[in-house]
C-alpha cells in the first residue's frame, strides 16, 4: 500500500456553541477517489474549508506528501496543491472561461504581463482534452451550471493540483452531465490525483469511489474500501441506526382541487402550462434541469409575471403581483437556491422564521419578541432543527438545517399550497427522510404540496401525480401508479418509445 | 417509522447575556468618545462650559442629525441618498418663492416639507420603479435639485422671512432648550421605535441583509424602499425649514456638504455602509460627537474649511476601522 498524499490527523474545530469537528482524521491516496459521507451538520463542509485554508483548525495537523503544512489562506492551500470544486461553484461570471481557468496563475510574458495567446491556447487544449465543447473566449455567465463545473475541473487540471476536492459536484447536474463528470473523474484518477468526493447519492458513491470515510456529528466514525462494504453498513455508520423504508406511505385523503393553473405562459421561459393540485395531494414536477419548472413555480409565487394564463385558488381567480400577494393568498415557495433566496444569512433563526408572519406576531405594527420566539420555537422544533439557540445566525447552520428554517418560516404562515423546489438537494439521507416524512404529514393535514424534483426516486416515491415538463412545456401529467422510471426519463428527455426500448 | 414531532429538546431564545453584549457594543464606545471630547472641549476653551454655549452647540448638528435619522434607515436597507443637501436647497428656494407671493408661515412650512417629500418620492421612483442604483440616481438628482435652485435664484437671495417663521430655527421652547433640539429628540425617539420596535424596521433590516431573500419571504421590498426615500426627503424638507428659518435667507449654495456630514453621522453611529446593521442610538451619539468636535474646533477658531477635512477624514476612518479590525483579528 502506498502512502497517502494528504493526511489529516486530530483535526478539531469549534464555533460558538457548536463543535463542528472533533479529532477527525482523513487520508487521500493518489489515483483514488475517497468518498466523504455524512449527514448534514456532520462536519463535511467544515472539513473542506479547513483543507482549503478558509478555516483554521483549533487542533490537529495536515500533511501533504508527508510534509507538515499550515494553510493560513486559500492561496496557500492551492500552493500546496489542494483545489476544491464547490457545491455552488465559485467562479467569476463576468470573466471569460480562459480567464477563470487561469485566474491567479496566468502564464506571463517576459514583461510580466498576461500572455493572452498562450493562455487561450492552453485553455483550449485543456478543455478539448476533456471533450468539454466549451469556447474559452466566451464569458462564464453564458454557460449553464454543468458547463461551469467543467470549467472548474479544467481549472483544477490547470493548477496541477495533487488533491481535488469535489463538494457535491453532481447536485445541479442532469443524468447525462453526471456521466460526463464520471469520465472526467476517471481522467483525473489516471492523472494520479487524489480525489475527495462528497455526495449524498449512494449510486454515485458506488459508481465512482474507491474508498470511503464516514462522519457523524463532527467525528470520523468509519472508513474502508467501497467494494468491501454494503450500502446498509454505510447508512448505519452515518445515522448510527438502521434506516428502513425511505419513503413514507401515502395515506392522505385527496380532496377537491385547491389550485388550478390554466395556460400559464411566459415570453421566454415556458408556454401554455396547465395543472391542478388537490387538497392532500403531492404533485411532482419532473424534468431535466432547465425545463422551466422553477420558472413556472416562481410565476405561481408572484415573483415573475406571466404573459397569459390564469390561476384559480379555492375557486377564486388570483393574480399575484409579488411574493407578498402569493403568501397572503396562501401559496408559499421553498426555493432551490437556499442561500440566495431562502434564508437571510445575516440574521438569526427566529427573525428568519417570523419575517412573513410579522403581522401575526405583532400588535398594531409593533414587534412582540415573546410571540416571535414562541412561533419560531413551535415550528423549528416540529422540524427537529439542530441549533444552539433561536438567536443563532442562520449562516452558521448546515444546509439541511437552513432548509428546515425556510420550511418552518412558511409553515408558520399556515399556507394552503406549499411549493418545494428541489427540497432535498444537497441534503443527507437522514434529513431527507425527515423532509419526506414531513411532506407526508403536511398533506395528511390537508395541505397541497407541489414538489419540483430532479431525483427520480424522490419523484416516484413521494408524488401522487407527476407533471413532466420539457423545454418550457408540460409534456404529460401521469398518475403515479405503477409508473416506471424509464417512462419519466423518456418523456423528460424527449426520447421516442422505440428508441428507449 | 420514526416520530419527528417529539424531540424533547427545547431551543433557548438566546445564549449570550444581553448585558455583556451591551457593554461591549459600539454604542458604549461612542459614549466614551463623546465624554472624552466633552472633557477636552471644557479644557480647551473657558467659554465651553456655559448653558448658552452648550445650547449653541446643538444648532451645530440638529439639522444634519434629523436627516441622519432617516438616512440611517435608508443605508441599513442597502440604499443611499446623496441628494439630501440639494433637496434642502430646492425646498428652501421654493419657500423663498412662495414668500414672494405672500405666503404665510404655515404655508411656508408646508411648501418646504412638501417639496422635500416630492424630491424623496422622485428618488424613490427612479430607484424602485426603474431599478436604477441609488448612488447614481441621487448623484444625478443632487445636481438636478440644486441646479433648479440656481436657475430660480441666480446670484440673488430670498430674504424677509416673517418672525413667526424664524422661530422654527431660532426659537426656544424653555430657557436654553431650542425648538430644533426638542424636535430632534422627538424624531430620534420616533425613529428608534420605527427601526427597532416595529415590523417595518424588522423588514428594513431583512432587506439590507438580503433583499432577494426578503422578497422571496413576502416582504414588499420596493414599497419599503420607496417609503424610506420619501422619509429621507421629508426629513430634508424639515431640515430646510429649520435652516432657512435660522439663517433668515435662502441662497442656492445653502446647506452645501450636509450630505457628507449626515452620512458621516450614520456610519460613525455604527450603521454598516453595506446595509443590514445599525442602531438609532448609535446615530444620535455620533451626531452629538460630530457636533461636539466641530463646535470645539469653532471655539478654537479653526476655520470651516479645515473642519471639512476633519469630517472627510472621520468618514474614511470609521469606514476603514471595522475592516482593519477584522483583518487584525483574522491574523491573530
């Protein structure tokens, strides 16, 4: 057995009120993919930030190639050959692809100026070697999220990193794009890079990883070779208990139509979208990334205006001009972009939760803190929020717990229809099951749920009916009764029946 | 199936002690600074510790501080208004014009305040209706408003305001307590309640922290920003009434540089220039400090032009301090 390229040992890191990492260790080997597995709040993101020089560990040591290193800045991390591709890619929209790839280490000519010609040429070569099909001269903002990831990978290749950290790289990718990413990972492996692969999806981990390390509550609880370990063993390590059936049984009584959309159109994003959702029903929206599902939902939520079509809620026509109108009518939306649109990260948990319910907690427009805390406590505890206090800043919470804050915020408004846009994106199995179970409870209480999801098991496991969208149009609405995953994929991708067979 | 309702754990409201955080706050630092400058002033000049002298001191900052109150809310929401001094010039000019047509005191006040609100509404419309950045909009309206004042007045001035009007800027409510000071204190309380004790204030903070997420949380972001611009216009209009009444005349160059001093008070008061954080108590203390310093320099016969150097330096220092502090802490 060769020695690991990167060794972390005895790493601890605490934040006020939270012990994020406690005496953890990790080894990464050249030419191998190590999967880092753990629930939300297990300390995965903190570890990545420690490895990339963003956080300083309170204790422990980091060795690269056997040599002890300290990483006081992000730059020092890349200097020792550690690079990261993040969940939400940190690249620069206004720069070209080539500039993004070479930012910070651009080739220079003898006058110390950037050698643009070489830079473009090398960028093109790198991209071509990946078969990315990206023009290095266009601005990054013209690329979709999947292509942006490819640029990030190209950047990792260009800095000649020894260690590549991939923090949920597939979260925003379609199945086809994920396949392309696998090819790239194989390329990186063949190149002798050590890869740390963070993902919640077991099919991915079993497909691509060689080794695994499991974290739970800030501690390393197990590691080994993927081939020698079963999924249930890993799940048991993750949650500390066995997880049975992931999806709760659907036993809500489905009633009358609550919300009806008729012929919703938008000049560029979607056309002639119609659907109904009934009381106690979970309506799934499936489609590829970019099919226009989120855009439709944001129109229903009043964030964007439709050019034609109408909405009927409880028999009354509504035309929300803003999110505030929609919330008043009883429609709420849990956005996909949690950090940008979901939570207000500079503010504490209770202020986030009470924000849309201030009318209820206040008296004549004046704040009543006791009522706000009560409201926040009631709903966050229903969701089993993990925090040290209600005044904790939401930016210090893990992704899954931030999602719980967003959901708590909306439940407190007592909505009729709750729209969940990729509700379990970037969330671990434990929280996922909690969210799914909670959705089951919501419909049992008579709410209507619209769930936009790109994950087939989730759509099939949770929905009563499924709307499939493609290129801004509703392709079909199906009863979720003996549906095959292939049928959905075929409809979403627009593959004809005989070809799919 | 696991039960997710029963958790057994109860989240506390907060962990840190409110008293401890109050002692270590920016506001308590400002109190120390204010006391320090007060003591320095009393050593620097024998004329300082005198009831009338201290009363004069308040005239040094009340008009700007009135604007700073509304400006604080605007900056917390992530916007800014650089046109406030120009609004004073336009409002004052319109009052002078109304005077030429024989307007009485109530009408003059109504004109001054009304023009202020209209100017604020115009700024607010350009920012929220047309989605233009406020810094650009208000640099434009700064020239626009004062330009109109120059066109109306040329190198002339309006004089001859009635005595009943002058009372707003020169009158005393009781002994050495001026009307201006009383009005400022009343407004400070109103703005404190508005920012820290109402739903409106809570939403202002939310917008300043993340206006997209605030909008996604059902906050009517544009409406609140529009109201904040109108409030800033209103306070500028009130300041125009006070200043015009105090000076007894209107020139187009009236109130030049007021916007910088008002913004300095806001930032010195601990309001984040990036939005999302700040307090009215801090702004009131900062106004007092700016007043104390400029008055102290005046007692020492330091010319006005030097005082602007002080104001400018102060603005840079208070914006840089938190950043330097963070750099120092990250290094340690």
